[in-house]
C-alpha cells in the first residue's frame, strides 16, 4: 500500500487531512476527503500514475468535500458517502458551506455505503464503520491487514469530534468510539480528518478509563 497525506487549507484555521491510498500492483487509488486545493490532489495522483477508483467522503461537511465534484470531473472515480450523507448533501444547513464562508456546494454521491460494507482498492480491503456522532453520516474506513483507521472527524488525537453541529450527538459519538473503534487492535493507527495521527492504545484510557491522554 502507498499512503499519502495532504494537508489542505480551507476557510477554517486548521487544515483538513486528505489521504490518498493506492495499491502498488494495480495502481488503483482512492482519495479520502478532498477538501480543497484540487491542484495538489491531482498533482499527487499524477505522480503516482494513479487510476482513481473512489472519492470517499467520511462525512458531509464542507471542509471535507469542497472539491469532490471537481476531482470527479477531472480524474474520474465514484463519489462514496454513507446513505445519510447522500441526503445531507442536499442541505447547506448540514453541509455548512455558507457557515464556514465557502460557496454553496452542489454535490451528488455516485454510491451510498452502509455499516460493514467492504470496498476494494486493487488488493487493499477496507471495511466501512458507521460512526455517527459528529454527524449522522460519519464513517471510518478500517484496514485490518494494514492496521489503519481513517476516522474523519469522529476521533482525533486526545479528543473526539464536535457534536454541537446539525445531526451531531454526544451520546452517539461516545457510543461509536467505544463500541466501534476502541475494540480494534491496540496497535491500529488512527488517521484523523485534522491534526496528528495516533494509535488506539494511546486513546483507550480517555474513553474506557476516563483519564486524560498523557503526553510524553
């Protein structure tokens, strides 16, 4: 597997992490959360000589989906989002483009995904975990073989995602984290939608023992 992280600037103060996953043998690739700066994404795909198969949206917020349609039009690839997200994309009050100072986003998913669905990028297998809480359409992508979790805005290093925006829920996000994420192997690397990566082992005390994360 080839994994690239692009830190893309939006109108928010913190960059969004956009990830490119590629199968080295087949050159098939997936872009996770194309937030902005499409030229950076296209440049990296071209460097990799990638065959873009999927554009995966971990949730519907504007700072994660900003150039999904442009990327689809220029490089191909099916746009995937949880079925709740396909509905949310129709509502700017949930997408929050205007809220963050961006132009309204017109976007339609090519396919809807559900909890426990499995998608393939060449020989790479990724399982979809529906993890509502930040939004009702939030999902994570999990690779058991490579011990990786792409968590969107569900969980970050030392904290969880915001729950005060439309369709957010504190009860849902804690349930998602404890019942879907914390049960994964402790050495699973978490690649979040913003900020630094972490591992399950380092985050467990926050949710299972109600202890603050210790910085070393």
